[in-house]
């Protein structure tokens, strides 16, 4: 994965990898170290990968499952039980989450640096898991709205916190692949959330509770378990890495810090002040990155709406029947659609990250992925055959999702300073959340199945 710069201690130029000759001088300088050989460096970095990236991926996965399980619960009977089919109640329950999710992200970016990732991420995961379990006990629409607001507060720290944390551990041209793996783990695992929900729905009647309630209770409980694991397994920032349980030694921690400082010189955090945290708001390029994030989150909402529309065609009868006669078909559609879509997306995500890191390029890759998504968007919206339209869904899903970790890496490569990273991560993810809100307003249910106003706005 990485190049062998030299075995510096002996002074000999031992370039026994063919890959070494193709790497730039800056990469070689980054990999130089007076203490560890290249093989030892690689082993340390892979240990960080296995512990940090995988744990971040699973936390993000359960974040996606817990914020998106309303659709599964609706298929299982929640809409009828809570009378969410009256007016805009269901849309309100969905959208109120984003109000606190977006607005609390700057605070979360500060807290993760002050409290530490291990304590912060595991705590908010525990709290939102308990909140999701509470969804299984609500009896009124207003109670569900309130809990969704609280869920937005607790989940607001997970995505910007992980983006901030990963960017502090890796050099500029290592971070793309790490963002992609974390994102792939989260999305692919989340694609199987429907399978989990379908299994938990079979508990219908157990303890006198409906199946949709067990979806929330059991998925929230799983999140609580993952939060406890994260408290033990999650690692802190590089300058605090030796405090993490059975992770790096002090010498290995110092190697990571040396490596980051050789690359960009910001491994050591500056003392916090509000002026230092807010000063990056004057940097125009951070707002450009935020607008990129906003734009790439608009089109995927259309694919979710259209796929959801196809699923809901099967679900309406179960609102009037306690037997859930058509639920199996609906769940099959919800399981099959995202799972198959993300297979192509995962491939494109990985190749985008690999070529971006290897050839030190981000912008052109984002443009190519945008073109793929723009080809898929009108095909999905205007083709007459559902098979052709699903092909458009694949292109749109792949192009849009491949740009998420690529644009995160693009941003991370162009900033320095840990508080700048904290602010920019919150800004980037916050605008992505606003893209989701905007998608919910421009892709209106009354415009289905073509969604012409929303498609026009997304293409523009």
C-alpha cells in the first residue's frame, strides 16, 4: 500500500520494491524515519487501520441504521399506530432530526477535541442507543417528534467527529483510502439494516409489543453494546494514543506524530480559544468544500425517494391489517434495493480513493463521479422501463456516494491546524445534512414518479 523510502539507519539505499521508483519525493520524505524501518512503519500503520478505521466504520454504520429505521418501522405498522399518515406528520418526524443534527455539530467538533474521541464517541453512541430504544415505547406522535430532536443532538457528533479524528491520524495521501473504507463499512453494513429490522419484526406480540416497537428496542440495544465496545476499543488523537487500551507504545505514538509533522506540521493541537476555532470561517475555500458537500447529498435523496416509492407500493395494505400480509414483499424491496446499489458504489468509492491517494489528485475524480451521477439522474427519472430506471439508480448511487469520502479527503488535504480541521469537519458535514433537508423539500411526494422540479434543481 505504501512505498519503501529507504532503510535509513544503515545509510544504505535499500529499494527492494518496484513501487518505490514510481513514488514522489514528498512521499519518500514522509516515510523516512530514524527509528523504524519501512516494514515496521507499515505494521504500525496497519495496526492503526484495523483498530481506528474499522471501529469508526461500525459506529457510523449504527448511526445510519438508527437514524434511518423509521422506514422499516413504518412498513411494520408504526405509521398506523401513531397516526403518522395524517397531514405532514411523517415528514415532520423525519426532518426534525436534521435541525439539531446540523446545528449542534460545531459544538460537537469542539467537545471531541476537549473530551477525547474514545470518551466522546462512545458516550454519544450510548445516549443515542438509549434514545432509539425509547422510540419503542412511545404512544403519541408528539413524543416521537421530541425523541427525534434528541436523537439529532446525540448523533450530531459522530460524522464530523470521525472525519476530524481520521484526518489527524494520516498523511495527506493516506487519508483518502481510510475515509473510503470507513464510509464503505458504514454504508454496506447499513444496507443490511432491513434484514435486521425484518428479523426483529418477527418478535411481534412478544411482551405485548408490536413488531415495529421491537425494531427500535433491539436496534437501540445493539447500539448500546457497540458503544460499550467503542469505549474499550476506540483510540484517541495521536498525541494521546498511548492512553488507548492495548494500542500503541509511546515510541510508536511518537513515530505517528513525526510522520504527520513531516507531512503537514499540525500533529500537536493548539490551545483552544473561540477566536481560533471560528477564524477558519473567513477562509473562502472551506465554504466551497461545504457547498460541494451540500451538492453531492442532493441527488442521492432522489434515489432513496424513488426506491422508497417502489417499496411503498407493497406496504399500504399492511396499514389496515394486523397480519402484515404484504410486509415480506416490502422488506424484500427495502433490503434488495440498497444492498445491490451499494455494491457498485463500494467499488467506485475504493477506486476513487486509491487513484486519488496514488496520483495525488482529488478534483478531477470528483468531476468524473459527478458526471456519473448526472448521467444516472435523468435515466432514473425519465426512462419508461423500471429496469432502465434502476440502472440509473445504480449510477446515481455510485457517483454520489463515491464523492463523499473523496471530497472529505479533498478538504483534509487543503487545511492545516487541528482547530481548523474541527471547524471544517463540522461545516462540511453540516452542509451535507442541509443537503438532505433540501432533498426532502425539492423531491416532493406529489411530484412522483418523475420528480421533475427536484431533478431540475439537482442537475442545476
